[in-house]
C-alpha cells in the first residue's frame, strides 16, 4: 500500500506491518510492531548500517532482535519481577500519525497504541520521529500529560552491522563506565576500544558522537538528550542463551545505544527528546 511518494506499507507473512521509505538518500524499513527501525541503507555507499538477526521473530509475539528497539519507560530489567526487560513499547503495535515527504527528506511520526502499562504510573505521550535524509535521525519524544512529575528511562537500542567484531574499534567514549558483567563496577574507558568477549557497559559520559570503526568503514553515531551510551555485545557464551540469535551471530553486530539510564524527571507539561543520528 502506498502511503506517500516514498513511503509504502506491506504486511509480512507472519502478520506484522512494515513501512518502507525509499527516497533519493536511502532505503529504510520500520516495523509498526514495536515502532522499530529495522534497516538503514544509505544510497551513497549502499552499506547497511543496522543488523537484524536472521532468527528475529517477526510475528508480533516478542520484541524484534535487531534494528533500533525502543526501550521505554525503563532500561534493562524492570524493578518489578515479571515485567518485560526494556519496558513495553517495543512489543506493542504503533501507528503512523504524520508523513512529510520530499525528494531528499522523508519524515515519519509514529505513536504507540498505549503508553500506559504495569510498572509505570506516569501519564505520558510518546512520539517517534524518523527522518530519512543524508543521515538517519531517530527522535523519541516523551511528554508529561499528567498532573504530577514522573521519572523514566529509555534507550534507542541500536544494533549496528559489522564485518567481524574483531575488526571493530570505538572512538569518542571517555570517562567511567559501569560494567554489567562485573556487578556494575566502575572502570575507566579504554583508550583503544576493542570488543573482546561479552561487553555490557553503561558509559556515564554522554558522548555527543561515537565513531564505530570497522576496517575501512566508519559509522558515526550522534546522540542528544541522553545521559549515557551503552555498548553491548553478548559474546559467544551469552549468545548460546539468546534463542533469536545464531550461535556465532555476535560476530556480526554491536549495540551502541543512546540512552537515559540514570533517570529523567519530567515536570507536568514538560517534554524531552532522546535522539540518535546515524551517518
Ligand atoms: O543494552 C544492553 C542490554 O541491557 C544487555 O544487558 C542485554 O540484556 C541486551 O540489553 C538485550 O536485551 P534484550 O531484552 O533485548 O534481550
């Protein structure tokens, strides 16, 4: 179904709706299940920036492994047992609320069907704005529609495609990180940042730009409105427990996430934007 000159919608065999944006600058796919960008292919170099697991479940029964999952209104494990990790927006239907479509810039606004959910008592509106132009901008806009302040966490949990994890170096991170694999103990960011084994780190310095170097290729990851950058690769052992990843799938991906992990409090009527820009 054609929604505008460069925006099309199709339903997968498994039943979820996928939007395709194909303009002069790039091709992008977004799942309306989860409001999740799944792929980003700039036309100037035809290099896919995002990784999608070949075993990703695309039937709406669980969050999709890959692309840019939307973590909201918490990050990581919920405070209350039995609630989904990374919140509940990435596993519910979203819908298109606006399309602005030009030859070199297409902007979509998506909203989740419901921002209420167990584990969060705020009254919030959430908007995801995806802009496809010379770069891909993803903007998660949260506003407090209630009569009292609320505090939330969030992340644009982006999975980047890499040739082989051993070829990857990260530039632009600095200061302390909390290492989830070592009880969230604090360590200094390495000057030469390679990925060896399981890496699960919350970098507390809000780097405005991280460069993901992969051999001759560089992906630039800009961030705004965040309080941390999370770097994650499950490594060979953890991947064995991830049913929607192939056993060696960890070698082709790296998560660099623009995140609010320390909590953002919104006063009544206040709005906050969490933004990741991929180039
Ligand atoms: O962002 C890193 C992380 O919190 C890891 O600890 C790991 O759990 C990853 O997210 C993936 O989480 P998921 O719930 O999508 O399997």
